[in-house]
């Protein structure tokens, strides 16, 4: 049995978290999937998958192999594409979803460089609140922030973003810099009423999550407007770190309450069909993913 094929099958199961989902992705039977996994486990003399009535999960040995296998498969696929010239002349429309403000803060320079490198391509982006469904929404790819559920999409990790509270230096000079979430009751805040933005701010406490509800002086329909108002010194604003990346880099805003910030949230580039994706999708993934990973808006 082909060793490379065994790794492909194991990689598909590791990504999908399901034998049936991996079988659909590879267009194989579940029995064939199980034979490949069984042969791989026997060859390595290690248990790679933990099976239960809820599906399959990776054993410690399986988790280590999954990382190495994904890297090996990606390198092999890239070498094959390069040798075959698959990406020589991609053309057509590529539909991409991304969170609000991700275009302004992160994607636009990368998109312009991609279109310059592939002049026959056309990008169509759309803002997406929450987790997009690629097939149902007619999308080729999406840049998403949040924990991924098991799905048929392929995902490339980009890094993490963080929830932060920030304000303009002029505001902090006038109202002071809050040292604990409890002090927010004495501060002014700018809020966004768009979906996904809660009026109650959450912070990491010693034993549990703390909640604070600052006094709003302005509620905007979009987070973009709320961040702009904060740069003018109107009050504190809570956002994800990438949403105010440029303003933080330029010094228009400063982060506060950092010891109480919540945990980082993963960012991924997801797409359909994996190595069988056509040149439109693969050219964008291969071009954009390393540049997104290197962007300072995504920290490790």
C-alpha cells in the first residue's frame, strides 16, 4: 500500500475529524479509509486515532504525525504544482469573504500585489459577520477569525488576534489610564451596534471572566465609525487587535488594561477542494497565506 497515500488519508481524517467526512473529501469508501489508517498504524506501531461513538480524535502520537504530515504534503504539492506550471496563467473571478475592517487593515495591499502578479484574475470581496459557509454562500475562500468547527473546508492557520481596549492619547491625558476593569465606570466609551459587538465588555479575571459595562457617550452603527471616534478622543473603544492595527501602529490609539485582555483568537484562511482546487484558488492561497502570516496584525 502506498505510503504517501496513507499519509494523505490520515491527513484528511485529521483535518475533518471524521472518517466519513474524510471519505467524502477523498471520494473513497469508509472501508478504504480504515484500511489505510490501519496499515499506517501497523507500520508505525503506534495508535494514531482514538475512536468513539462521537467520531475520531487524534492520539498524542497522531497529533505529532498530523503536523509533520501536513507540512510534507504541502511541500510535495507545491513542488508538483511548480514543476507542472499549474499557476502560470490563472484567470477568472475569485470570491473571498472576510471580517469587517480586515480589508482596510490587512488585506488590501496583499490583494493589490496579487492582482499585479496575476493580471487575469478578478477579486470580489464581501464582509462576513460570523463563520461563512463557502459552498452555500458561493465563496471560493474566506479569511475567518474564530475557532473552526469540523467541516469539509481546508484551513491554513495564519496566527492569532486579541481583544483589546484602547483610546487616544488625548483622551488618556484628560481622563486617566484605567488600571482595572472596575475603573471603567468612571470612563467614557464608544460602542458599535453592529452584530457581534456586545455592550458588555469581558475581561480575564483571576478565577473567572469579569464583565464591565462602560458608560457610552456615542453608539455607532459600525465598528469602523466607533474606532474613528475613539481616535478623536471621544472615549475608550473595545475591538479586536486587527480592527485598529493601523491606529495602534501610528500612535493614534493606545491599548489599556492589557493584563486583563482575553485569550487570543485564531485566524485562518479556509477554502474548498484542497489540492484539487483550481488555479484561481490555489494561486491566491499560495500567494496570500505566507504574506498574511507575516503581517504584524497576526501575532503568534
